[in-house]
C-alpha cells in the first residue's frame, strides 16, 4: 500500500541553478505558522530577529544562507519553521519569502538527486535533494543545522 506525505514547497526566489528550478521543501509538520507584516529587528552583525509568541526568533532568507542571488521582490510572507535538534529540543526560525507556499501530498519514494547540484554555501545544511520533475529539484533544508550556524544577539538561545 502506497502512503503519502504532506509537504510544503516554496519556489526559491533565485535564478535556476545548473538549469534546475529550486523549491525549498519541508514537511507539513515543520510549518508551524505563516505570518505577514511582522516587524523585523536588524542589528548587524547578528542575524535579524522578529517576535513570535513572546519570543525572538531568527529571521533568515534561505537564498542568502545558501549563497544564491535572490531576485527582486517584496518580502510578503514569513514562515515559522520548527525542527528537533541533536538533543531532541525544539528549535524554531522564521524564513522570509516573497513566494507563496504550496501544500501538497506526495507519494513516498521520491527519487533522490544528490549529485545533481551543489549550492554556493552551506551545503552541510541540506538534508536531501529530490527530483520533482525533469528540471525541478526539491531541496530539503536542515532547519536545526541552519539555526546552529546563526549568530544571534544577546542571551537568546535557539
């Protein structure tokens, strides 16, 4: 019996990489909330933050984290993503995107495309790459890994 999994896909806000259109992909259970119009606090050299449920969470652009040149566009959505770290503690971060989130069910057994591409930076923060079609790849970011690499202001712990 085939089982399906619900995933959230967000088209990467960048030009194709090696001829492939990229989609950031997380499980539906990792997508906690979609926000619009939040106040983002900037304090270089630290990562941007925003308040969510009485906590400050880091705000990241996956395109910037992976060294991809983002296309011009107004950021209109913020996705609160969660994952468990190595100690099984819940970590959260906010991903900014100008692109709509698409929820869909996929059959288990996606075809892996691990050798198809490498991103300019932080490849260790990728859990997997899967083929969606002949010229489209689903990139699964490691939310816990990304949160570990962030330089956050103050005593805030992820």
